[in-house]
C-alpha cells in the first residue's frame, strides 16, 4: 500500500468513528424492553424492585390463580430476569393495589419479605406476616410482625438492611380497631392510624419496637432510607385539621426524633389520597419525592437534604401536566436523583439535580390511571435504571419492565 492510499484509509476510519460516536451515545440512553415470562392462566401484579448493597437487583410480585395467591421473586442479570422462586402462598391474603409485598436483602443470600393476610371479616382487618431466609432458598415459617392481636389494619410496610439486621416500618391501626372499613375519616371522628418501626434479626427475631407517630394518614405508603447519620422514615402525616403533609423521623442514638414536616404544602383533605412519599439516600445526602394537591394543584415534588434529613432545601416541582403521583426515587450520586411518576396516562422519569436544575422528562410507558395499574417501581441495576409496573391490557394483568441504559 502506498503512502497516499494509507493516508486515505486513516482518514476514512476517522470519519467512520466520528459518525458512529453519536449513535453509540444514543444507544447508551435507550429504553430497552425486558421480557417477563407469564402464564396465561394466572394474573400478575404488585411488583416491587430492590437492589442490594452488593449490587444485585431483585423483583418480588404476586401471582394469582383462582383464590390462591403466591409471592415470588427473581433477580436481574445480563439484562434478563432469571428463573423465579417462591416465597410463600395462601388463599386468605389481603391483596391491594397500593399495599404490596416487598423483599429486602443485605448480601444476596440473607433476605426478608412479607405478605398481608386477612385476620377477620372486616374489609381492612389484616396482618403483616413476615418471613426470612439465610440462603435465599429456605424460608422460615411466617410470623405476625405486630403483637397487638387485634383485627385491625396493619400494612404499608417499608424495610431495609441496617447494622447487620433489618429495619422495618409500617402503619398500625391498633388504636382504631373495628373502625377501619372506610378510609374517609373526618377530623376527630375516630382514633387515628399510627406509625411503628422495629428491628428484626436475619433469623426473623424481633429485637426492638417503637411507636414513632400516633396520628398518620391512613393508607399512604411509608419509605425508609439509610444515611450516614442513621435510618430515616418518611410518611404522610395527619394533622388535627386534616392537613396531610409529608413528615420525617430519624433514628439517632437509638431513639426516633420528634416527627417534622419536610415542607408545608398545607394540603387539607378529609380522606387518604393513597399516595405515599419515597426516599433515597447516598451517604449523608437524602432526597424525598412526594405528591400533593394543595389548593387543587396536583404536583410531584422532590426535596434534598445534605445532612441526613435534619434540614431540607427548597422543593423542586417535577411534573409539567396534571399528575396522579405514584412516585418513586433513586439517587445516582450525592446531588442527583431520578424521579418517576404518572401523568396523562404515562409513566414518566426525570433526572433532577440538587441545585434545582433538571433534564427533560422521559416517557417510560403508556399505562392506565386506574388503581389496577398500581405503583410503578424503579431501581438502579448494574445495567442501568430498571423500571417495572403492572400492565392491565388484555384479559388479565401482567408485569412489564424496561431498562434505561444511561451514560
């Protein structure tokens, strides 16, 4: 090859690389469908996503066939869902679109999970049944988390590994047993729901329990996160005047701090909106996403803290169109979070920075705003940002998932 031809070849290669680089960058930001195998004789729903400290991503969900229900889980690897495994099954479970089972793992083998089981004929009489495994295969017999022994509402659990054990938080209706058939409680008409927390050993032994708040919203999800200063729980509070804003309590030196409102939305509503907050942390940075419709304005917001939830900065509005909330959040570094939510029949996601700037929202999927579509889930997997939700198209519900491969 002469010098002229060699030079031409080099220039051609440079041109090819320059032209292909934008396409490669675009590929890294693409949404990929991740198939989840289903059986046409069953219905699927209530997915929950979680990534352990070791970087392994899991999903739990409920399968139903007739009156029977089964809680199962799988893990995500090489952009695929692996063979599912069973956790528990039964025919007297309480299955609800907003109050879904979860799974937690501290090392990929030791795991904690729970399901909800009916305890009486009342609509909202059900117990939290938890169980654990040390090897990811052999699960303990279910135990009742709470010890009040009452036919009352117990649910809306959140949990995470903590100090070699597990921290678990939940809403507890022991003070309003027998009065929980409707979630439209008027101010002063009845005893309120409470917020409780406990520490469980990997073997499933309850080591400690607290009441954190004696008056909370009735059926909004709770959320826990672990900061350098210790665990925090965020939830929807319930004021005497029916103001239902988001509150936080922090576990400091073995005691929970007095609950504090993270931002005064002043949303007064005489009933539960069924729209809990979600929290995520990275070292001592904490981010909380939530929904509010104060003054008739439906908004999704996120707020950041640099000191583990002791103080918060100004909130950042997320949605552009009217939203129904159903939020989730993850932190990708100490000053950046991804938030997901629902608006206009779509699941959306957006990257937001602590300084108040944000990137353009991404549409993850079309969905229905009916209750049957549940609460979309999001987590950080090794392969990218992973989403899962209940799909209601067709004759039965199924689970769909997508992977956002980010730069």
